[in-house]
C-alpha cells in the first residue's frame, strides 16, 4: 500500500508523471499518479511503487476505457533524471492492471475509424467462393449471463446484398493472454445465419475486446482473467512497463 503521508518532493514527481501520462491521452475525466519513493531511494535509482488510476480515459485512437488501474512495484530508474520528476526506467518493471469497459465503450470502439478500417474488406470463403464483406454496423450487448451478444449488418460486395447477423458468444482468454476469442456461439431460435460470416465477425470482435488496444505507450498488458456482467466487461492483466511516458 502506498504511503499516506507524502512529502512535497513525492507530490511534485506525482504531478510531473501525471502530466506525462495525460499528454498521451485525448481525454480523461479523472487521472492520478502516485509515485512511492523518497530522496534516498531515488539517489540509489529505486522507486518502490507507481500507481496510476483513471476514469473515462480516451486513447489516441478514440478508444475509451471507463476505468484503468495500474500498479507497478520495485522499479529501477535513472536517479539523475528521477530527481527532476522524469522517470527513465533502467529495465522493465512488472505489476498488475485492471480495466473496466462499458457496453458504450465497446460500441464506441466498433464505430471508431481505427477499428472500422479492420472491419472492411474481410475475405470470407462461402461454398467454395471467396467473398469480400464490409461490416456496415456492429453493436454488442454485455449480458448478465457472462456472454456477449453481437448484432451486425454486413455488405457482400460481389452480390451487393446486405446480411443481418445476430449471435451470442462467451469471451475467453486464449493461452498466453495475448488474445481474446469468442467461443460457444449460439443463434436465436429458428434463425439461421452464415457460419462463415459469423466466424469472421467473432474473430474481429475478439480483436476489439483485446486489452492491447488500450495500452499506454511503453506498456504491454497480458490478460489473465475477464468477467462479463450486464453492461460491463472487466479485465485483469499482468502489466509490463518498459518506458514511462515523458
């Protein structure tokens, strides 16, 4: 736990670090950075811990996360620059991260220019024919059952026809924690949809849900656990920080 009684020097470093991280964001409702150290530790190139907590953070690709908490411990830094509030790491630091995405955040991501580019010009083989589809609309619902519902409309270029697809699936962390996939796809009763189109949409939806889209510069996140409840997706991850924003 970070110390409650903090010196003016620590508070100054906090503020410099906070400004550095804020400069990498398009927007933030709240953002706080706490650097737990003292002059003696800094002189030896050591920082006990850094905690970053924010709400309503909008990344530079217009991707939003409702909450982000990052806690990193035992950090080796350049003591000369650290004394002036600039944290330069002498090696990677490790810790934990927690991110909360709302249903609105995910749908915002689906409609962002950054993600929209990934949802066009998809190649899908149906009955031996290679087709090109563009996802015109894609929305998700986060269900109390722990599943995600996807409602999409795709344009098939070759036939100039529009297909509507709806399915539910359970998000799952893949081995290694670098990707998220949608498994156990189910359709509404008495409805039949193209399994090839569904597979393509499920694959792309998994890419959007991947926490790596929401990483800060110099930071990588490996998802360890995810939880879906009504309207909210919570991700727990292992964090590796190789460069602190400056």
